[in-house]
C-alpha cells in the first residue's frame, strides 16, 4: 500500500473515531427528557367532612411525580378542595405568549384525584410593572393585562376550577407591592377582572378579598385593619364585582371557640367580617376561608404545642360546619417543595420528603370517620 492510500485510510479512521467519540459524549451528557407521569385512574374523594380543604404549594414544584404524590395525599387525607397559587409572572411573556405546561400538569393530577381547584392569581411579570418594583406590585395601568390573563386562564380551566381569587391580602402593603393599601384601588382591579372572567367562564366564581387578619392602626404604612378595609370595599362598590369573599383566619395562640373581638386576631374573627357582609346586604354570598390554621414551632411566640394544634384544627372544622355561610376551610399549608428553614415549616402537614406529620393523620382520621 503506497503512502498516499495509507494516509487516506488513516485519516478516514480518525474521522470515524472522532465521530464516535462525539456521539458518545453527546449521548452521555445530554439530559434525558423527564419521564411522562400518567395521571392514573379517576379517583373520588371520600370525606365525612367536605368542608375540609387545604392550600397546596405546587407553583414552585418542578418534578411532576411530586405534584402527583402531593395531590394523592391530599385526596387520601379527605380534603375535597385545594387552593393553589398560579403566578401570572411565571407564565406570560412580554410578547403575549403563555406557557401552560405547569398549570396543565397541576390541573391534570388534581382532576384525576377528584379535587376541586380554587385558583389564586397573582405576581406581576417584569414587563407589566415599573423597574425595581417587587413581583407583588400591580399598578392600575396593568389591571387590564392582569384581567385579560385571568380571563384566558378561567376559560381554559373552567371545567377544573370552581373559583378564582383576585390577588392576595390586598390590605397588607407587602402583598400590594408596598403600595398604599387603598380599597378603591382593589375595587378598580375587581371592576377590570370580573366582567372579562364572567364573559368567557360564567360558572367560575370570582372571589374578592383574601383579606389578611391584621390590627394595623389607621394611617399605618404597613396595611389596613381587615374589618375597616372590608367596610370601605363595600362603600366603594365592590359587591357588584365578586361572587363571594375569600378570607384568611389564623388562630394564633387562641382555641377556635374564643370569642371574636375587633382588637383580637383569632379564628372567629370571620364572624365579624360576616357581620359587615350582612350589614351591606351581601348575606346571600358565601365566605371561603382560603387560609387557616395554627403553628407548632417550638420557639415562636405565636405558636402552640403540636397536640393543641391538632385539636384546634379539628375543632375549627367542626365550628365552621355550623356556619351556613362558609363554603370551605383550607388549611395553610399542605407541603412545600423544600424547607423554608423558618417558622413557616411548622404550618405544613407533610414534610418536603413526604413524611406525614401527626396532624395529617389526625385530619385523615377526622374526615374518614363516619
């Protein structure tokens, strides 16, 4: 074999070796696509106390199998409904494109588990708010964009979602983008959203409020007392733009049957909010307790012992069943994707590693006890 042919053959072999090398390199370095997680057969929630619900935390859960497992555990616990957060900022780009991948995933598994979804809408994309403002900042000039997205969401998921909560705790400055908590601003938001949602998904309820229980004094920069805020919402015409009122009800260190008082935050503060609804002729509409519960952190001054937390939670369910105006009581919170390493971890019912806490088992026994 002459040198020229030998050189050509050698060159060809090198090309084959390099091609094989790069092929193997790509094969081992390219991540495999995530496996498809089947929803499984249709399930039914069996519960002796259908008022029991839970606020899930799936918006930041990446792995689909964890979403499925979370919702399986919710069903097995006996909760009939979940409240779940769907952040506008996560889904819609500046050119209007919407990525439905994650909410589709949540809806698929909630549907398979027989769960009703109450959707909380919030967080503003950077293209819809001024620079250097927090995600919770929603200015009036973005109300129309928020309303349009919420309507598209409602139309897409109207077979899965029973109600949509507009914003979250607008009476707290932090949740209102550190803006002044002016009730008229929130009414303007409802005015923008309500007609658009009802036009495309008339059976989906629009819930106002999601009010935070707070005793902030008048003129406080941090927020507005929820009793004052609700009264001013009615005076500003909010009643025409919601189908029900979402509220948050935390027991702090008090048992659930502790008498309500305007100067105390406890579970029965809900009754004071209800009195305002009735006063303004809104007594035909229901209330939805979309966050409630007690904390059992060992060192937080607003926490109780784990045994008290379990008993208070079950007693609160029983008390809420006596209120003919409450549709659901959703415990905050079911599980977080990762530890927060704060007192917030002591609100959860299941650990990030899917270890059921004693309170989970207590609620499960309560709902399945005929």
